[in-house]
C-alpha cells in the first residue's frame, strides 16, 4: 500500500484518533491533579578519574574512565548502600519527634501497633553497624521490611526518588534525591554519600587484605619450589663429581681437538711416505732393467716421459692448491714430493748414460732409502691406530658428559624459571603491601545537599502532553499495522496488480436495504454523493458494455458474495435508461437470488426443456421486473448444473429466440471457486464479466479461476470491483 492510501485511511479515522487522544490527555490531567509537590536536593562527588595524580602511576584511557564511572554509579545504587540509607531514614523517623514522614493511613497505623518500635530500632542499628541486609527468611526481618514499605523507605521507593549520573565528560558525579519534604531530600542525599564511603572503604580494605593474603601464600609456594629445584641441582652435581661444569667441558673439547689434529698429521705423513716409497720402487725397477742391459735407452727415454708427466701433475696439483687458497697442507706436501722427484729426475738425465758402477751405487742408495721409508711408514701407521683409539675414547667420554650436560642445563633452566616466578610473586606481594599502606580513597563529596526552598516545577502539563502524544502515536501505529495486515482488495488498482486482469470499472458501496437500486437511477436530483457516484460508475460500465458489440453476457464471480445479482440489476437499470431491452436469466441454480429479489416465476428449467419454437410461447413465462424494458425468467434452483439440466442445442435455440426480441441478455453464474456452472455457461455467452468484492481476499483458487477465464481470450471482457468504499474510488 502506498503512502497516499495510508494517509487516506488515517483521514477516514481522524475523529477516532483525535477522540482517543483527547480522552487519554484528559485522564492524564485528572490523574495528576493530586500530585504532591516534590523537593529536589543535589550532591556532587569528585572522582579523580580524569585528574593526573603525580603520586599515582596509573594511566586511564577514555574507555577505562567510562567503565569506572559505570562501576561507581552501580556501587552507589547497589542494594547494600540503599539498605544502609533505609536504615538511617527509618531510625530517624522512629526516634525523632519530628519525623520526615508521618503515617496517617488507618491500615498502616494498625500494622504499626503490632511492631515493637524499640526492638525494631535496635535491629536496624545493628544491621547498620554491621552492614548487613534484612533477610526474607527471617520472620522478624520480614516484619521490618514491611515497616520500611509503610514509610516508603524500601528499596523500590528509594530508587524511584534517586538519580545518579555523570556530568558530561567531567570528573564529577551528580546524585539527586526528590521527595515531598525538602529536609528529607537533603538528609537522604548526604546520608547516601556518607554510607557509600563507609561501605566502599570497608569493601576496599577487605579486598586488599584478601589480595595480600593471596600473594603471601603464592610467594611462599614459589619460595619452596625454588628451594627444591636448587637443592636438586646441587645434589646432581655432587653425585656426578662435577665441580665446575664450564671448565671441565672446555678441557674435554680441547683434548679431542688436539687428538684429531695429531691424527690428521699422521695421515698426511702416511700419504707422503707411501708416495715416496712408490717412487723409490719404480726407480729401482728401472735400475734393475738398466743393469741387465735391456733398458739403458729406455731408462733415458722413460726418464724424459716421466719428466713430462711430472710437470703435468705438478701443474694440475698447483691449480688445485691455488683454488683452495693455499691452505690445504696435504696438497702442499704432495707438490713438494713431485717437485723433488722432478729435480732428481733432471739430475739423473743430465749425466747422460750412467756407468755400471754408477748404476750399482744408485741402486744401493735407493735400496737403503726404501728400507728407511718402509720403517717410517710402519711407525706412522702404528701411530695412526693409536691416535684413532684415543679419539674414539675421548668422544665416547664426551658423549657421556654431554648427557650430563643436558641434564644439568635442564635443571638450571628449571631453577631459573622458579627464580623468575619467585621474583614476580615477590613484586606482586610488595605492590599489594604498598597499596594497602598508601591506599586512599580519591572519591570525595564536593557539594553537599541542601534543603530546597522551592518545589520542583509541576510536570502535570508535560505528563498530559506526553500522554496525548503517545496515545496519538500508538493510535496511528495501530491503524498502520491493521491496514498493513489487511489483505482485502479495497481498490481497483490493487485488484489489477494482484491478478493482472483488465478492469472494466468499479461500483461503490451502498446500503440497499432502505433504497432500491431503481430509485437511485430515477432520483436525479439527489445530492447524496454515494448515489451520484454509483450512477456515474454504472454509466461508465454501460459504455464499456456497449463497446463489446455482444448481446449475451455471463456475469460470474470467483467467490460467494461478489455482488453478481446487484451488478446485473444495476446494469439493467442503466441500460434501460438508454432505451435498451434487457432479459435477465437466473442461471445461478445454487443461489437463485435474482428470482427471489424480483419475485419471478421459477420457470426457466421448464421453458428450456419445452423446446419452444416461437417467442410467443415464452411470453407467459416472462416476469416484468418493474424496471422499464427489463424482464426476467427465474429458476427453481437446486443441486444441479446447466449441463445436467438442458442440452446444449436446446439452450442455444432458447437464447436465439430471446436474442431477436432483446438488446442484452444477462446470465448469472455461480461462484467459480465452488461450482462448475460458470464454466459450463461460458459456452453460451458472447462475453464474460467477473465481479469481486472490495472486502474479499485473493486466494490461490481465485488465480486458477481467472486463469480459466483468460484462456477464453476475447470472451473474457474484464473484471468489476464491487462494494468499494467511496474514498477508495480511483478517478
């Protein structure tokens, strides 16, 4: 529904809304006539939450400040603080000659006589001193609670008069109390602040004592854990014979390094001796060949070839040694051996051919050198074995020591962790002690409540205005809700949007019980807007009917109460005024309302079954309606359909006889959702009109019925919305 429709609906109900609003305002005004005067007293607290304190390391951000103010407000208005105020107020009224409140109600006075006043004062003073609430489990306390209610000093009554809020973004908290007595308001607001300070100090002291006790217990636990861990470490060192773990660890590493270095040197020496021995053996073989007389020339040639090979080996080995950065001792030793070998070979070749004696001498020298090399090699190999055993032994001992090292490191880590936890606990304990010794309440009362001289301005007009405004708003919202929940059709445009059908027109709602339709058409001078609109709507509909160039019209509906009979009668009147002859056939056998309305003879079934050949045979069966040139043939009605009553050809012949003497023939069909009559009658009609009530609701069955009519294509003329409210007629 659009805004215009909503606005129209409100205008339609404007007097209802205004009446309800006026009644609510008057009632509110009358109910507030007996309102007592109210006196307000105000106190103000400075919290210190937003003030930088040079002796306090705490830093507050905006969120923390907001939370602190919320907590403070809740604490002041807590049940315990309210109870303390209640005790002070009731003790004051029970003890003083001029109490703030006097009990005048007879029922309350009778209840007061049953209570021992002095005993009640004693209990209240005890509760006040010990900061204890009254218990609903105790019968005596329950009587005291009733006493507080009599004086209106109970929790609920005090909260109604109490207000607490923060003054903007300042450091101040405002507390107000309103009552019918100015001194009561001042006394209550000041007492509330003082009792809050007392209660807050006690709670703060208890929290600090609990905190100190907790941290003291924690500190003792951490100290015991540290002692256990330290003693375990010392016992382990003692059992393993470890006095200084770091020094012994460095000694083991140094021994292993020296042994591995000596082993490496022995391996290099073995490599060098092996190469030298191979060289001597080769030269001995060459000398033996020379002495036998078979290899003298070869000795020289082989020496040249050997010299070239040595040069190539020296070049390649020198490149490798250079690429390692001149740091590889093994490569350097190999280079020295090859260079010595090259020099010896050059010297041997420079002498040309050697004599036999020289060869013998050379052989003897090489043999002696070979023996020396073999002895050195054997000694070096033996040394290597000894060093390898020593390295393995040292590494084995180091592995065992490493295991001990890991255990000691783990135990040291536990001791360190226990030490840190102990120090942390000690810091917390010291902090708690410092806070308890230097604790001071930053909150203080900077403004004390004073008895007000003038009462608060009366809120009677405000209450009356708010009552009227709220009632008006609720009424409008309720009407909006009812309109929104109303699923009825209401307007032609709504019907078109819901079903997508072509609209022929609309007919406004009329009360036809006192005014027949025919009188509406013949009272042209009537200024009733309902009648005028009704006539104009029917004239528009008559024009749409004239444009169809058809004679036989079936008027049906999807639901009962669609206004078919009324629409047929109204159309007949409108067509009669334009000099048309109209025949109405009541074919709504399930509800022959037209027959009853015009008191027509129920002869339709017999007339069709008689198969008349001439119109004259029907004249005696036709009933005049009282509307000029409008006739009707009624039906008996019953539980049967048109196809069960007469044959198709017979009814076509019957309609053909009437067609010659009438300009329009109207058939009424039963509701399509419940009966098949209209579907059967659609075979005989030239055009079909479907009516809807503006008070109806579209359902799925309606959509299926409309789908059937739309499938008839040009036979389906459109829809007419009946019973439309005058304000919903769309011009």
